[in-house]
C-alpha cells in the first residue's frame, strides 16, 4: 500500500485535526505519533531511523494511506521521494502560537520523560527528543530562537523542495475547502474537525499511557 498524502508540518500545527480530516475523506488510517504511542511494534522502526539506519518505508507504513505529524514529518523528503505520486501538505500556524502550544504540550511531556512509569512511553519520548531537539532544532527544547528558526527553515525547505502542484500549504482554520480542492474530493457535510487544543493533547497523552 502506498501513502497518498504526506504531512510535512511540525506537530502542534493542527496535525491531529488533519489526521481526522483525512480519515473522514477516506485516507484511513492516517499515521501520527498516536500510532507510535499505542502500537508497540512501531517504535523500533523510528529508533532505527533516528540512528541513521536504513528504513523499509513500506514496512513502516504498511496499511496506512496517509501520514502526518512527527515522526513521519521528519522524513518528508525521503517519503516524498519514495512515493512520488503522493501529495504533500505543509500545515502551518502563526509561529508564536505554535511555540506556545509546543511548549505546553510536546516540550512539557518530554521534560517529564524520565518520570514516566511505562518504559515504552519513556522510550517513545527519548526517540522523539532525539528527533526534535537533536536533529530538528539542533538545540535544547527550551531554546525558543532555535525552535522558531527550525520552524521557518522547514517551511522554506518544503516550499523549495516540492513542486507547487504537489504541495498544499494549509492552516487548519481554512477548513474543508482548500484541502478538498487539493485532493480532488467532495467536501463532507460534517464540520471540519478541530482537535488541536492543549487539553485534548493531555487527555490523549493519559490515554496512550
């Protein structure tokens, strides 16, 4: 099975909402960090990837039609090359809003990783910390300037690296219209999902543990 949609945007840019929207449009299941948290067969793939080992992307995404959020977005170039027919979505939001949301969710969770009671959950957080702090920000997670620079760099690199007809730069607040036109599908009657709140994140995190 090939990925039809690949998300290149950082976590906390509406990726949970996009996952649900894509699944409502038939691109299900859509891979997200949620899958790594819940499926204990997933972590080894990503540990190998962050270590620089060869990765069988067909095995990683077996059964999936789309992928958004970390860890998949970290490998947007590789995935776009592996599935050249897939469409790329770059989710964005105002950078200060993104930074505040990141600090109150992902950063805070990884700051507490050594205190998690579940060894698997700790291992997921260690992998994610390596990917985000070590390989994306190239700085500690609390370094706002480095994080914002990485956020801007991702936007510039995706825009430069993906052909315009293959790329949608998307803010979740835009709703179904741009997304459905880009994918060539009809707009659902149901409301566009909005599940990007900080409270929703922590509710999900408790469930995953």
